[in-house]
C-alpha cells in the first residue's frame, strides 16, 4: 500500500438522498486538515428525485481537474446512475461500496473489474432514530480515507449546529455506524499527508470566486436574471454588493439585464451581469451597443451544453464562437476565460479592470464545471487591477466624447458634469457623438475602437505558458488544469511538453502567440466542443505548425488528463 | 422628483441642442420637444442633471435634440437602461422617451415591469399609431382596419390600451397629452417629473406623413371632464371606457418608489472573504 498525492471519491444517490451534502462535508473535513480538493456535482435537471453524484478529488497540491478514474465509489442507491455512468470512470483498482437494496450497480461499475463490497447503508440508517443513509456513507468514507471520527463530528457540529440536538445526534450515530461498518474493508489507495505549514485555506465555487473578483475589480452594480449554471454568481453578489455600497437589481429578462448594466455604467458605476448561453444570445444586440457607445460592462457567461436549451446542468466550451463573433457589424470587444476555480477570481477582476480601462464590453467565458465546482484552495493573492476609467475633468466647451485620443481611449463625461452633455448612441457617430452616415466618420470610429483594444499592453496575463519542448498542448478555460496535469505526466515519462492556454481570447495576440509557439513542431489542440471551435479560431488568427492535431469532444463528458496524456504519448 | 432642487432662472432654449431634428415638417414630435424644454425650464433643472433615455424610432431621436445627457440605445430597451441609470444615480432626473412601436411592441415586457418596479422616472410615449421610421407599418395602437403595405386591408387585431396596461401594472402616475397643446403638455410633464415613482405620460403625436388622418386629432381631443383620481378602481373604469382623446392627469397613485440604498463606504472587501475562509 503506497500513498499517492491525490485520491478520488464519487458518492452516488438519487436527488435528495444527500450524496452531495456528504461529499461537501468530506471536502470540508479534508481542507480543514490541510489538503486541496475539488468537488464537482453531476446531476440532472430535476430539482428533486433525479440522479445526483458528488465527485471529489483530494490532493496534496492544487487540483483543477477530475481524475481519470475513481478510487472509491459509494452507491447509496443506483436509481438513475446509468444516466451519467459514463462520467464516473471505474477500474480494477476501484473499490465500490454498494447498498444491495439500492438497485443494481450500472454497467460502468460491473464491467470495470472494480471490487464491490456490499454494505446495507439504508438498513443501518433505519436502526438509528432519524438516521440517514448519507451519514452512513460519510462514516464509511471517513474511515477509508483515514479521517478520525472526532474530526468529522467537529465538522458536523459546526455545520448542523443550528439544526437541533436530535438531528445532530442522529448524524453522529450514523457516522459512527458507517465508520464501524467499514471496519476491515480493504482499501488500497491512501492519500499522502498534506504539506505542513500551509495556511488560510479557502472553500468556494468558481461562480463565487468570479463574483468576488468582480467586486475586487470595482463592480458596484449588477443586474440579474436567473439561469443555470450562472445563478450563484448573482445570488452571492446580491447581499455582498449591498455590503460595499453597491446594488443588484433583478431584471425581467436578459434583454433588460444587459441594458440595465449599460445604463448604470453610463452613469459611472462599474457594472456586471452573469448568464449562460441562452441569455448571452439575448444580450448580444446590446453588447454591440456597448461596443459602439463605448460603455464598459462585464458579462460573465457560464457555459453549458448547447445549442438552445441544451444541457443546462453540464459543461461545454461551445459559446466561444458567439462570444467572439456573435456581434453584428465590426464590433471589437474583450473576451476572456478563467482557467480554474481560483483563476475565476483573477480573470473576472482583470476583465473588470480592462473593461473600465478600455471602455469596452468584456465577456468572461466560464463554464459549468468551473462555475459550480467547489474547491479548497489557497487564498488568491490580491492584485492591483482595480477598474478606473478615463473620466473627463474640467470640461470647457466643445466636449468630444469620442475624440481621437492617443491610444483610442477618450475621456468619458458622466451625467451631472456641466458642459459634458452628450448623447451616447448606437448610431454611427462623430467625435462629438452626433449621428452620421458619413464614410469618413464611420471609418474613424471603427479605427478608434479597434486601435484602443489592439494597442493596449495586456502583459503576461494574456496566457498561461508553461514548460519547454517541441510539442505543445494548446487549450483554454477549465481544460487548462487537465492539460497541465497531462504535461506533468508526460514530463514524468521523459517527454517535455509546453502548455499554452490563452486567458485573453479577444483581441487576439498574434505576436505573443507566435513567440509562445517558438520551436514547436507539433501542436495538440484540446477543447470541449463538437465542431472544433477553438481550433478554427486558432487557425483563423494564428500560424499553426503543419503538424497540428485536435482532441475535441462535446460535453457532458469531461476530457481527462489521462486522455490528453495518451494523445501526446501516442503521437511520438 | 428626488433630483437637485436648486432653481435656476432657465429658459426653454437653454435645454435645446444645436442639432436640427430629422423629423418630417409638421411632425407632432417637434411640439413634444418644445414641451420637454418648457417643462425643464419650469422646474429649473440644471440640464446636466437630466438624462433623456430612448430606444429606436422617430420619437427616440429626441435625446440629442436636448442639451441634456442622453442615451439613444437599442430598440425597445430604454426603460431597462434607464432603470440601471436611475438606481445607481438617484441624483439625476431621468426621462425616458419612446413611441408606440418601441414602447408597446418590442419593449412591451419592459413597460409592464417598469410600471411594477416603480422607479422614480418619467416615461413619455409619443403615440402616432404607426411605425414612421420604417415607412408606415401598423403598431400595437393602430386601428384594426387601417390599411398598410404590410397588412393589406388592416390587421384585424384590436389595439393595445397602454393606459389601462400601465394602471394594471402599477404605474404611479398616468396622464394623456396632445402634442398640439405644448403648454398644457409641458405642465403635465413637469407634474409627472415632480411626482415620485414611475410616471407614464402618453402623448398623442400625429404622424403627418403616414397618418395624415391624424391631423384631425386637434378637433378630437378634449380636456378630461372628470378630475384626476387616486382610486385605482375608478381609474380603471374610466380608462377602459374613454375613447382615447381625454387629455389630462388621469391617475395619481401613492406607492413608494423603489430606490435601494446605494453608496457609502461599506465594509472592507476582506470582510466579504470571510464567506470562504474555513
């Protein structure tokens, strides 16, 4: 039995069975003890009674992706598990704890060669007054992972403290019974002890991280229309904006939400909305207005399976095209993508800063995987990106809102400033903002809006570029973690691999990308789309090596580090 | 009206920009513009503290013809844009200008929710019962038999009743004006701006190009014969039964406007991080 640097657990149960609560408690117990972790939910669209599984990976190092396969799978019941069985990979090394009264394990378990141990979780729970099977599962998992029962009790006391003594006693009894039931169960995988001395662990989702990043970047107004899987951003912002003197307004639809933030930003308040694909589609027209009228706004799109209603609860990277190319007319704007739960904070903050500095809309492409995963991470560092737009001062007649200023960024008058009166307009306009259909004015303003974005120095944050070698993985967004892990495994095999993951998707950075490709002979493009949107984007804007391959697949199946690693190794 | 209270000695001309309107000669909207500037002068509002927000259509060109801050946005969304502005800048006087196509058709949903939300702003819809800028298609207020190229022989669809909809949706002030009476319109606009909450002012504003029949409106309008009411039941009956030509303030409600607290230093950002610390 050798300890490894990461371990993975899946707990499966029908919706409402408490599988997700159990996994969340395990994550909290582990992070309190000093491990890093990532907790992903996989569930159907039903509010209750559907399928649900909590997927947890714990490690001694930061984790940004799921494992290739799970070390431990606990099936409280297997009721609808076949619906997402393919998302939970098992193998001969996997230990499966199954309740014989919870239905048949799905083929993904029975055909994997995994060792199955039956424990009657439901029966044990029945023997405890107020007992719940998920607490039995928590006890089992705690024992197998090597957590002390007292450690888990302490956590339960903290979490369930408000639920009354009887609920607490039932939970304690359940955990203890599970702990006893797992006695003697052989479990080979063991997690190395956490690196000592680490402090200030945070537990949060990518959606929460993005929301905090927005506030750190200066956002003080948000307009909200609920949509899965972005709603948590808005729900976190509502009370927290109020604490910092800001406000959130619920909109009647996404058309209203996007226009509300344009209005607020026109008045001088950095503003944001968050949505997913269907909402982004509705917002596109007004994002074009913000481009033309040069109003800074931030739109977070937490991507889900598409097109149309698609798969609301599962991840995909298929809004790349609409985010970059969806606007009619020549409408340059910012598109950015965070690369992990932790990076959701930085990238959203940076996006807010850039939107304000460049008086441009910024679309932040997060996804369901990142947005709804909860991670135990180190506290993200404070960064100096705080939105500050160029505001007109001491206006003395003949104010030109859209003056041909150096760098294309013209000072913005805010309502209330005497002499700055102008009409912001989606119509093609002159430097003074007056509508025109003249060719010269049209060209001048198109040049201005292009130049301000293209001439800005975005610095090293534009991409993650790591490693050396003549083979590179190019990916983006939440796949960066899996690609990074694949590169590390290849390095362990003696093959150096470079990772290139742009955080800034628009405007494109041809010189920087060319420099990143220096010495690269083979390029593997990894993305979670069916049509290869990212590869097409790269081909449109950058010179790629003749030997370029794609590893792409639509959602909801995640692309694992193992698959990327194999694609690299097989290409030798 | 929660805007600045400083009274300046203002003339209507102080609120006019140098731009020449694109409207057809004889368009009712010229008079609406005149009523805007007269109302602003009457209230003594500094022009830089007024924001005029609009969508798309002939009437929506009005912001740039004033010397106020303006926003000429996308079609139908002016109320939403104005809501974001007013909530974050309660110091401003916010006027939203729209037409029957922009406001009642593409922007219909926002109309309902703006009434319901009751943010302190004044919504002026210049109703000419036609899409003018696209050369004469029926709008939600066009009569069912009105013949157009798009709907030969008429739409056969009953018109929308904006004042009734406004009342049912919670508007806090409802009035009807006629563009051909700019002084009366200015007085009502000033009253609408003063009144807290969402004020809705429908202005009958003839389209002389595509609806020459509307030149007759000046003979058809009349001051409302009953005084204004704050009783929603009475107002509903009256609005349901009027023929659309009664001019005046028809309803004045007393619902408190929505204005969330904003500004102030607030807590340190590190306070927010406590949510995430173990």
